[in-house]
């Protein structure tokens, strides 16, 4: 019997001293439940162990402003109801799907409603009593009237409580400037802040006169160290995100490269076996470059990528391994882009090599400097011109020397034979 009593006593003490289990909840309250027509009522929405988005807030009578599309993050937010009709008005709040608790688990939580009685405004001709001992109602205004980061632009809305922005690499400090909406509210979290590379989060907390708190959060992302590239005495910064790269016409995919231990997004064009990266110049313009070192890390090489459109031809400029015989190499401008081309002396036509985007064919194209047009280099003209690379030139010269040597021997033997024949006749 004594043992049974001991068990009951132990269980009772366990219930008494066990901590209260906190559950996710959303509650709606009002600064006053009894008002007259024309007065304003502050509506508070409080979240406990809950992160959710307010999809709507409605009143059966009267007009209500604020809170729509506002995030709740274990805090309290407020809206204003203006009483416009005599009677009873019900204020209800709806949350968007996807609310979660502090553990990131999806929860199905609804907010209660609050009922407010609106009375007819009465006319009172009597002078107010000087002995009125009623205590003034405390304000529930916990809004900011302004929020900014010194030196940067931020789009502030008092109903929006979350902000984010990126600052350049090397930034060590920022200054948060904020102003409270009500003079009797208490604000903390503004002022100068130290930041480091990566993500930095700061909270500005506003406590209303009645004790209700509201938190504005700012996330500052300090950019990683820029990748500097030097080409022909000019300095460039490598673009890391594909969204900042110029568009191209050829079919491609976005890939990720590791350059100087940083992730860089680039274009991969299988059709011509190109990998393109973006380089930004000092003026802020981004151009694409063929990045050859992804194949050979010992060789870092950047070749400008050009798409030329002239007449009916849409061409991707490429460097040819062939050298047209009898042509001289020059740098010319086609469609505001500088490329290497080949030209015969006193000719108005240049040869450029590239891939036709419409036909997927590589070859030589003739560029008319007067009409500013490109057209396929005709086969008959090409056959009448020898295209020799560096090795072919040496082979051609060697064969010519050998032929000349044998011709010299034949001529010498022929002359010797003639002299012998002349002596024999004598």
C-alpha cells in the first residue's frame, strides 16, 4: 500500500515540475475592444515558435491597413483598424501555407479572430472634469519610420521586416540609420557595425510604449575576393554568376569552374568545344572570353568570343590553324568588334574564319569593307589560292630544293655527255 502511494506521489510531482511544452501558435488581439465611430484600433498579431507569412487581414466592418504579405518570425506585428460603422466588427487573420516551427517543421496553425464593439459617437457639451484621474492609454506603435544603410540604397517599407544587400569585398564596417515612428517607443540595434566576408545579420528591435516588440532584420553579404585578370595591359574582374553573363546564340549549358579556389559559373558550348567566362572591364561592361586553361591548368589563356552578324550571315569568329597564302594578317572591325582577318594587297575584301550559326558549318568567309557584308568564300576562288600552314610551307620549300638539286645533276650530266661525244667525233 505504501509503495502504491509512493508511485502516485512521484507521478504527481513529475507533472508539477515538468516544463511546459511550447507549441506553435498565432494569436490576434486589439488595443481596445470597445470604441466609437471614427476611432482607430491597433490590431496585434503575435507568433510563438512560428515562422509564417500573413496572406490577409480583414475586418467585417471598418477599414484596416498594413500587415498583408508580412512575415511572422516569433514576433508581434501590428495593423490599424478604423471604426466606420456602429455595431460589431470581427477582425480575422489568414496565414499562407508553409508555416513552420522553430525546428523547421511544417505546422498547420491558424490565427484566432478578435471582436470589437463600435458605439455611436456621442455629443458632450459639458466641460471635461479637471479631476479626471483616468490613466492615458499607452501606444502600441512599434514601427520604424525610416531605415537605411549609409552609402547604399535600400527600399524601406515599415510593414516589411526583412532586408538583404551585398557590399563589395573588403568592406569592414557599415552604419545602420533608423528612426522610430512613435516618440515613446524604445529602439535598439542601429548604429555602426563591423562586418566580415560572407553573411552578417543584424536586428533592429522597436519596443512600443505598451511593451509590444517588433524586429527588423538586415542581412549584409560581403562579396568574396574578386578574381583579377590582366590582358594586354588592361585589368578585368571575372564574373562569377551566370545571370551577369551576356546572352549568346549558340546552344549551351551553364557549368561551374573552380578558379583561384572560388566557384565561377561559365558557358559550355559542345558544338565547338568552347568554355566561355565573363570578364568585366573598369567601365562595368562584361564580354565573353574563350577560357582554354580548363583543359590545361599550366596555360591560362583568354581569347575574345565574337558573334558577327552582317547581311544574312550570323558568324561565330574562330581562329584558324590555316594561313591563307598570299594574304596579309590585319586587325579589322566587324560589327563594332575587332577580329583578325586576312587581306590581299590592294583588295577591298578580307577573309575571316568562323562557324555559321544557321548551318553549323565552319569555313572561310569574305567580308566586303564597302557594303559591310559577309558571304561564304567561294570554293573555286579558294582552290585557286593555296592555304598553307607553317609546317606545309617548310615541306613545300624542301620539295622544291630537292627537285632543283636533281635538275642541276641532270643538266650537269647532260653537258658532260655532250663534251665526250664531241671528242669522240674529232
